[in-house]
């Protein structure tokens, strides 16, 4: 998928163009999910702790 470059204490991953596009698309889905489930977090937390 990509190469890792050692930068001392930090590793930087260099993605192939296709992988970078896929990562950007996946990240964009998170915002849609956040908007779709806004205000429901309290119910989710209560259900999980029951």
C-alpha cells in the first residue's frame, strides 16, 4: 500500500495514489456518519453500559 520512512521518533507513511484516494474517501464517510448519528450518543452509551 505504501512505504514507511523512518524520521527518528516518527514514522511517515507515503501512500500510493490509489491508496491516498481510498483513504480520503473513507475519511469523508466519517463526517456523514457523524451527522447521521448526532444526538444519539447518549442512548448508545446508556445501552452499552446496561
